[in-house]
């Protein structure tokens, strides 16, 4: 069974397997949650990341505390950033220049666009994403905050994990849907789906329903509508939504898969790795968000630095680390 990025034990198993393959000892520090790799007198330290919700805002944190909801994997460095992974518009322009497929987008509110979502150039975890809308005039842009219109692509959500220029693995998720039973309203069906992964407070459910209401309006429906038995209805399009569920997910290990359909993504990974600063290209984790349209074409949306690490990354990560000169033992106390 392929590992899940949300399963802490899957992270441990894959890291342990990678350490064994490289002939190094793996030690886990219970207090800091750092992972230490040891071979003879040489040491390597992997730093943990966590996902926490603080003040209603989802964010990555370094320390395990009461606000943490998920383990986000180990990285061999603290923090790395570059322009294409920080600003979605910078990414889109660089991708366009490289001949990579990106959705039509624009920041001029006087130029009409149809079938759009509204995004913000500097945002993460699906925040500041609105829509979809049939007409760009339905939602005003806050240009000072970095809003822009982007053509809405109907399809499946894709996230690609890369180590340097290697495409390591990808996840493909359908946009979340509910299935009718002939008597429950869409509001009731969405409520039920939202509770598959976690319990919901009234406030959180209200937020999910408000987001779904916009999606339903785009498709000509309302929360009060009742679907026929077995009829499906899309209720969300944002990656990372609580309405997504792991049981719907396809995970592809690109180190094992030889399917030619993924070759364009492998080539795109090599291209995008070239955008990283000198010295970071060969040993940095990054992810790419995309949508697979109904013709199975990938439309690239954004690039992410310091993302949640997928367990599939540990084998190439440790292989690269072991190939480099070992760091000083003082790295164990790095802050």
C-alpha cells in the first residue's frame, strides 16, 4: 500500500526504510521531534514541520503544541524561499515564458472574463480563493492586496512533489462531490460529507456551506435543492478543503510508474527546478498545484516552497544527503 502524507506512522516507516537503504542509523528526538541520521561519527538532522490552526488561520509551525492538527514531515533544512514559489503571478509568468500550460488570468477589472475564480498572489492553504463565477464582474478585485482573475478549469486536482528536478510522486483528487438520495437537501449532504474526516463546529460548518453555496450557484443549484438518487453534484474546488477525503485520492509513485502520461510533468519538474537559486536546485523539496482537465491535460496553478513533505520523498532525499559531504556535528543544536 502506498503511504499517506497524513499518516505519521507512514512518515516514520518510509524514513526508516530510506535510512536502512543508505546504511545509516535513525534516531527520533521525542522533545523536538527532530530526526537524526548517524553513520559512524557523521550526523545529519532533519527538521519537523507541523500544521496548526491559530486564530482561525492554518499555518506551518516548527514546534509541536496544542494548536497542531497534523504532522507535515521532515526536511533537511529550516526554510527556503524563491520568488516563483512565493508569488502566484510571478510563477505564472515564468511558466508561460517556459512554454508550460497555465490558465488564462488577468488583473484588469475592466477586461471581462467568463468562468473565473478570484485568487490572491500571496496566499496559502486555499485562503483568499473565491468563486467560481460565470462572470468576472460578480466579485470585485482588491488590486492593492494582489487579487487577480483566473480561468476556472473543470477537472481533477493534482499536487506534484519534487526533489530538485526529480518528480517523485503525485496525488490526484476529484473535486469534492455529494451523491443524492432523493430526499436530503444539498445542505444536509454537505453537512454529512464534512463529518467524514472530523467533527464540525456550527461556525466551521457555516463557513463550508457558504463556500459550497457559491459553487452550487455556478452550477445553477442551491443548498435547498434535492438530488435524485445517485445523482452527483460538485460542492467544492479548493485543494485542501475539509470536503476532500483520502478515500477518493489516487497516489502515483513516479519513481516506480512508467506511464508516459506523466512525462510532461516530469519534464516540467526539471524546468521548474532551474528557477531555484544556485546551490538549492539539487536538494530542495517543492510542490506544484495543477488541475487535470477533462482531456487529461495539466494546467499549472502555483509552486510551493517548504510544503508538507510526502513520505515518498525520503528515499531520494536521503540518497542525495548521503552523497554530499556530511555536516558538522554542531548541526544537532541548530536553532
